[in-house]
């Protein structure tokens, strides 16, 4: 099962094609009834999480049951783009070739290549983001939580149920990606499931979290450069390192935009991630 397959899956990752044609099997055991009984569903209208399992149970707002939970670090905006903008964007995306990926996904990746173990990045042919996505990136700054956001990687992902497309639970690497990672979902509702991580802190460069400040405060407002400088002064007395850097989808398409972290990074003969974001450019159509 764990050899690379023509469908694009590797290791324990599977899609319906490799399960049916190459003898692979899905190792995910699903959620138990106990898991479902303890789950909460986030309501984007009151920005609170309420007991439930059905992904659309938030639509009973404001008639929620029970006591709510406040979930820090989550922001859901409905109708971030209009239906006309969505149709145009989908048409433009399909003009660009899609690459096969794992777990039944198709992808279009823009950004530097990252080596998480060696903590190095390189451009490796990256020449910029598609011009037709610039207006989406520009619009991020209209959201308080995303003020000053700079995209360092942009991924277009296509999830189709007929391929069994999904993405395994994971944590975006803490060495290079910042804490603000917006996703724009198109064509259908999307469900992002958050579960408690119980693995080793040696994975995903989790230990690095202690070495850089939270970019966003508890009220959902980006911290000022002065506040970030104060953090560095407290941990090492040196502010020279601070740089002003700036899902399981139920149907088809989703754009992910990743931001660099603010932590101190190793220098590289190839390129440090802070150098990469200074070269943010857009391709002409």
C-alpha cells in the first residue's frame, strides 16, 4: 500500500481510485459517537461555538441550545466574494493546468519550495502569483484580523467527492507559516474539523511557537510592530531580528493563502522566507 501510486497518493494517503485499483486502504477510522457527542459547531453570525455535530446546525441562529464556547483564532466570513466573482475566478483557475496531488486532490501551487527539516526555502522557478488572484489578496486587508497580511504561498485545491478527495488532519508547519492562514471556499459549503493534537511536539516544528509572538491579540486585532519588538526584547534583548512581514471540502474548489511567521529564521544560501516575501509579484495574464 505504501508505494507511490499513479493517482498521486503516497504512503498512507489514499483516494477512491487507489483504493479500488491499487489495493490501498484508508487508515482513518472516523469519528466515534463519543467524539460527536462532545463536538461543537461554530456559528459565523454570533462567532461562538455551540454543541452539535451537523455542519449546518449554525443556521438555526439565534435559537442555539446550551452554553456556547468562544473559539480563539477562528473567523468565518460569509459571501467574501460575489457569485459573479466566483464564476469568473473558477473560469480563470481552469485555464491553468491542475497537478495531481495526494488523497484525490488536484492542486495549483505558487510560492517558494520549503524544506522544513533543513529550514530552508528556495524560489525554484517561482515567478509570482496569477494576476487574477491579486484582487482576492488585496481584499484581505479589508478584514481587521488580516490587516498587514502578506501571502508567501498560494495553493488552489480541487476537492471532488467522486475521487474521495480529502486532506488528513495536520498542523501547518510552525517554522515558516504564520498563524493567519485564510481559505476561500468556492462552489459549495466547506467543513473544517479541528481536533486536539496529542502527538509529539517534535513534529511540525511546534517548539518554534515559543520563539515568536502571536501576531493577533485576544481581541482579534493584529499587534503593532512596537508590541512585537517588545516581545523580542523580553526573550533575547535583540530587536534586529524582527521583520515587518507584513479542510475537508464537501465539493470542489478552495484557495489557501499562507503567511510567513514572524520568528527568527536561519539564513540560507538559497533564500530565507523573509527574503522571499519581499519578492511578492504577480504574473501578467
